[in-house]
């Protein structure tokens, strides 16, 4: 039974007006309106009258689809009648209000009147072309409509060509369209296919980035292929505030890369030294099979006039003292001495205090130090300095007690004095070998050489001669006839004539090579001192040198070193001072505080040394590396620079050379008259409690020339800067007739109508003070700032 099927809906389905279908209801048409709900009886009556009015000879004509199955009809005369009959009955397939409604079994006679009254409307077909090349069309939504059309048209649903089969094919094509929305219109070539596969693999592969030890934020964003603000935002999430130009470390950068889903690799940068195989790692990678025993390098140290050069002369069996001025060695000489079948290389260092830096350099490149002490003179100031230098260089010490042939010689007293400085002889239970010798008579020389060879044998000194030479520049000078000349000590490898060498910022080929006796040689092995020519400039004494194969890379390295050296000249390194001591301890940069103590008497020196060393704690160890009596000299400054130490003086003053050297090298010197003040300052510095002092720093003088009264501002002084400058954050001292009448802070500083940060000498400006308004013409303003300083 149909529910609420109205008359208007029936007329709309039949494509008729209401008045055209009313006659088919017979007597019931009187109470029918557009909104009248039709009953089952009304519909039965309507379709009975309708089928009587329009008869159909062939029902196949009702279900043909787009003229595919046409019925046989008479031509010409009968064509219009057949068309009218079929069109009239066609609405039955749309409404189908009752399944029991059946068409008449036999066709009724044709009527012309029906043809004229019921003429179906025809719509003109318009062909439309839809471009779907760039649009993905979801055709699944047409499935339901397709089903309805098939049902209404009465298409056969059975067999191989049923709607279910066609629908499956239709769905399959839809899925293919969804899976490949960008289908290629043309057949791709093999190269295009391979390129497409490569791009798809690259798109799916995880991004790999190489990050060095330090990288800027901008460079990191480029490597991660993301925008710089994205990286900055991620850094902010980690609590790191950085701009695009800031540099971050590897750990932070790797965290950001992991967050971006990238695979992080540590970037290994190969330096020029590594490419030339002259870096420290390359030097350590030596096969034990290639190592051979090398001669020991021995340095002779001691106090002036204690007989160092005489001892060397006695060892070499030659006289080299006559050509020296004032009995002082003028340069570091290097000699090779043969003892039996083995060789020993000796370096002679000057005994005078002016050559302390040369002595310190000599101790740093040697294996054994011979400390010469006169038996009649005992331990002297330069002896103590030599001991400290040798200990700082970690060099084995052999004591040669010289001048035992003199009547007032006292070997035991010398040994006793040496124990006060940590040099305990073997016969007294220590580890230091003491050999009594006489350079004048030659007594004990052979014993000294035997002890040197014994110590060298215990140390197992070895080197590899089958590699590029490496060593240290002992001394260098500029000769008028030969150009730059350098004396070098080869520590590893073999140096050949014609080799390209680098020594600091100097580079060149070895043109001439001579040994310690002045003979020209072609090659020199480990522990051999030679003099070479051919460098482009004079290297610095103490520079390491390397022989290289690639001269082009060597020149690049020299240029790099020169650039670094220039940067170091402009930027001073951080030296240890009492002001930055606590910050360096907190950052872990300083584990040991080295101090040099100089006092007027020995008792004060020892008391200060003991008191300062008691200040050591878990974080930093206070160590007095040298203590002595007398004024502070350049030797103390050089030792402090090499050791990173602070010089503390009591009732002593530095000389002019020491002052100049300390300023140039950044060595701090502190002078005290009371021991407690020194202990208090260093203890406060270690704990980070050393408070700074404040003082005034004058900036300039300003003259008041005009006075302006402005209601909204107050008193404005029209000023002229006589000298110096005045800044916005300056303090102003008001001076009238040579008397300071008020100190105030500058509130406003303008030039014309613009606020400015500062006004310099020769310019006019307007000044407003914060509190003081009783300004008069002719007053002088003195501008100054408060700054912190430390004694």
C-alpha cells in the first residue's frame, strides 16, 4: 500500500498537468485537488482507465534502452501512432505505485484523439566535454545512480553481462584511478622510468646529515633542508637562545637533527697537517719494528761561572772557550760526542740570567739535564731556576759537582743544599745521580759519561729513521751572506739535502746542511744537530719543524699559520689573574694555580710558600713552582708565562724590563708588604669572593653657555663640549668658580632636536639634569662614569 502519494506527484511523474489526468478518475475526479492523497482504489481506477485509453501491441518497446532493441512497427502512417502509444505508457516505469497493476492482455483499438491530446515532451541533447586530465574524479558516487538507472530500464541482471559484473569492473577501474591519480598520458621511456624510481627511493630514504664539532644555525638548517626559523624554534624548545649566525656544538646540533628525523653522522675534517702526515696522531702511529736506538740529548745547565762550558770542553777534548766574550756562551751550541761506540748529543745553555728563556727552551727538547754545581760555591739562584725548569720539562737530572780539585770544595755540603730543593742523591736514598767531576783535570768525566749512557739505556730512547724528519729549531739568525740560517735538532726521521721543510711560518728547501764540526753533509738522522739554509724567513727558536713531500700543501699550511698568528696578535689570550681565577676554576679550565714567590729575605719566601700551598682545595691545587730572594726580573716573567703562573712579590719591586715583559705577555704581578694580605687575596680569588673597587673615570668638560626654562621639561642647559665627550649615561659634576657644588646624573642629552648617545669635543648640545636645576651661565659640567677596578 502506498503512503501519501498525492495527485500532484502522480501528474509530475507522468509529465502531465493535473487537469489532464483528472478524466481518468471518472466520477471520483470531483473531490480531487493537487494535494489530495490517492488511495489504492483511486490508483487502480486510474490505471485501468489509462490502459484502456492507451493500448500497446509489443511490451518490448517499453523497455528498450536508447533504441538498442526496436520493435517492428508499420512505416509512415503507423509510426506516429506507435510513438504516441509507447510514450503514453512509458511513465509506468517511474511510478509503479502498485505491483499488482497489470497491463491489458490484448491491445485496444488505436485512437487518434489520444495521439493528439498526449504528446510527450522531448529534450534536446547537448554534448558536453569535461576535461579530467588534472582532476581526480571520485566515480564511486555514480554507482548508486547507475544501479537505479539499470533497475528503471529493466536491464537483465543475470548472466555474464549482468549489472553486478559491470559494477565490479567499474569499481576496479575506480580503484585504479585512485591509486594512480597522475596517470601518464604517454608511454614513458626507460630513462624516465629509472629517474622516477630513483626519485621515489630518494623521497622515501631517511635524510643523512654530517655535522662537525661546531656548526652555525644557518648551516645546520641548510643541511637539514628546513627553514632557519624551524631550527631556531627547536633550539628554543631545548632552552638554547640562538640566532641564525650563532654557532652551536655537535651535541646540540645532533639533538635538533634527531628531532627533525634525520640520521646524524660525525663530520671528520681532515686538516692540512693530517694530509701532510705531520700531525700528532701520525707521529704516534709508528711501527715498533721500525724503531731504532737513538743517542740521548743532554743539556748542560747551571749557575754562571760554575764551569758548564769548561765541562763540555773537557768532554769534547777541544778548546772552545777562547773565542767567547767575557766567559759567557753567546749562543746555544749543539755538539755530538762519541763515547765508545755510542754517541751523545750535548746542548750548551748560557749561564747568565739574561738567557733564561733560551735555557727553558733547551730543557724542553732534551732527555737528560746535567746540573753543574761548583763544589766550592754551592747552590746559587740560577741553580735553583735550572732545577725548576728541568722539573717543569720533566727531564731526568744528573748532578755534576764540578771543581772538586779546589781546596775549599765541599761535595757533601752541595748534596745537603740540593736536598732542600727536592734533589736527593742516590747514596742518600734518593733517585738523583751525583757525580763529582773536575773539568780542569778531567777527573770523573768518564764516570759522568757512563752514568749518562746508563740512564739513556734505562729510558730506552728510540726513533724511526725511515720517515720524514721532525725536530725543533734550537736557534736561528739572519746571515748577510747566507740568508736565514737555523740550527735544528732532528728528533725523529732523517733530514736530507733538498727536502722541503716547514718551521713555524717559515718554509723552504734545504740547500746546505752542515754538522756541529762545520762539515757539509747530505743527511742527518735522529738526535743529530745540524745547521741548514734555504728558508724563506728566520723561524723562531723553539718552533718545531717538519719535512714534507707536497710543497703546495705546505705553503697552504704556512698561510694558515700566518693567519692564526695575526689573529693571536689582535686577540690576546686569557691569562691567569686573580680577577678571572674563580671563573677559570668554575669552567674546569684551571686545575692547578702556579705561583712564583719573590721576597727580600729567604725566611719570608719560605713562609709565604708554605702558607700559599695550604690554600689548596678539591677544585684547585696551589703550587709554588719557584721561590727566590731578590727583585722580580725578566727571567721570572718568562717562567711565569711558560707555566701560566702568577708572580707574588714581598718587599721587592720588578725592574723596568720585567714590567715591560709582563705587560706584553699578560703575566700578572702582585706586590705586597704583608703576608696576610697576599693569602687573603688569593683565598678570596679561589672562592670567587674578591670584590672589585670602584673609581671615577673622567670623560670630558662642558661649558654652559645658555639657560632655557621649559615648563614641560625644566631647566635646559645649552652647552659646548670643551674637551673629551659626554655620554647619555654620564654622571655630571657641576663646578662653579672652581668649586664642586653638586653631583647629579644626566637625564637628557640632545643635539638640536634629536636624542643622541654622546657628543664629542667641539660640538654643542642640550643637557637636562635629573635633580639639580639651579644652573647658571658659565658653569662647568665635568662628565664622568664609575668603573670597577682591582688592585
